[in-house]
C-alpha cells in the first residue's frame, strides 16, 4: 500500500479482555517497529522485526504483550488481560531496511481500557 | 541507560518568529538522529542526520548535528500556524533495531 496501515484506529475494551492490533507495513519494507505512546509522553519502543530474523522483544513491558509477523507482511500486537495502564496510542512503523533510512509511521491505534 | 532529552518541552510563538528546538542524547552505539513532526497521531519524517556539521534543509526547516557535544537543533524560520505540532527527536542505535525517542517539544504558533 501507499503507507503504513493500522487497524482498528480506536479500540475500547474492558479490563481483563485480550486485544489484537494490526499493522500492515509499506510493501517491500523489511523492518517493522511497534511503539507505545501514553498521553503526554514520548514514544516507547516495544518490539522490532527484521525480515525472518528473530525479533528484538526487549521493549515489551510484560509477558502480557506479544507480537507476531510472518516474513515481511502484516504484524499483530496482542495484549492479554488488558490493564488500565495499557491505555495508549500504539504506533507501528516500517522502514526499507534496518539502518540509514527513515521509518514511516501508521496513524496508530488508540486503545482505551475501561 | 540510553536517553534523548528535548527542550523546551513547549513553546508558544507568533507567526513569523524563528524558533530553535533542541535535542541532546546519551546513546551507546549511535548511528543517526532523526526529527519527526507529530500532528494528531502519526509522526511524519523530517530529517535524518548522520554526520556532524552538515546542515540539512527543507524549505523553512533546517537541522544540524554535533556528534562531539551530542546534540542537534531544529530551526524553523518564518513560522506559520501550520507548524503547530509536537516535534520529536529520535536516535537510531547502531544495529538499527530501535529508535529512542525524546518526549517532544510542543510548538504552538499563533496568528
């Protein structure tokens, strides 16, 4: 596609439920990043995928968070047993390769846990 | 711990003013520094800086990196109301596995 596409754009869920967020990167982009942005805060790195290599999961805040990506295609970020502190905008970005290129961001998913 | 610090946190100016936004960093294995403009949700790319002392320009925006003093500035001349946004600075580590973001500078330009 022309840009990074994320869905849903907004999600309201009850505390304790699982949610799945989707990211469709720019075609041909091998690198894919997930970030979280809490209200009034900077972007917080969550996870990085590069092609078929093992992902860098060092930013995932707890074992309730997981993400998958098959090859260079769609990625899903899953949050299990959601908590109110998970409320944030979840941004996905993709780039052509792992260094020396800018990352292009999707519009994000605003997650509200009530 | 790697960190990126931006200043000021917020800035209010009048149309036509020139502003300078600051970004300092402490990052092991620095690769490059990037500036983004964030309106609503999605940040949009402005500049990527890898070498010291080389100014990058795009219209009224310009940026430069100082790798010795570990900082970068983003200048906006003749500001317009459409420049109102959060400006994010991020540093890419050597492996390219993560962008480490600052908290941003919120710029408000009044007419």
